C-alpha cells in the first residue's frame, strides 16, 4: 500500500511520489504536489514581480560569477593560457573537438578537453563531465598546473 498525501492547492489525495521532498516538513514532503508547484512557478515567472526578482537575482549572480572568474584566472595563468591556446586551435580547425568520452565512450553528452599535463596544451583527452570529475578526484590536478617556468 502506497502512502498518500493531500495537496494543499488542488485538494487531491496523491501518492507521495507526486510531491517533492522537503527536509523541514514534518512528513518530509512539500505541501503542494509537483503539478501545482510547477503551475505556480510558471505563473510567478511571467508576472511583473517574478520578472523583477529574476532580474535582481541574475544581476547579482552575474557580478559574483564575473568576480570569482577573474580571481580564478589570476590564480591559474597556466591553465588559462593552455585553455585559450586549445580553444583557438579548435576554432581555427587545427584540432578537432572530441565527439565521445575516451573513458566510457559516451557521445550523448558535452565532452570536455582534459589536460593531463599543462606543459603540452594541445595534447588533451576528451572526457565526459562525469569521467572528468572522476579523473580529478582520483589524480588531483594535471601536471605543471602551477609552474610558472
């Protein structure tokens, strides 16, 4: 027997799978079902108040992202140079972008260029995001990432 819950908006009794989880709720689920929550969010985003809130949020987020990006670029000049050189070579057609992950073979996702050694910026492995993160989790940074020689 599956447990049910009554939505506070549409007043229908629905299975718990129709509700999003909410850690602070007594039963661990939101009061509104996913359908009602989605309708509310779509309506709010189209409203003037929703558009103003989004504009304010994204203007602050844009500044924060730009600031953190410039800090990262100052701390990692070798990575920036290697990435720039690689991207310029891809744009000019000297290097072809990888179409599949060299580890798992997946081709249905975005493929990242991974530098094993930043001293050789045009020698890269093409990895999906998941395999790329896993590589860094196991191996740490690529070689020569911080050498300024």
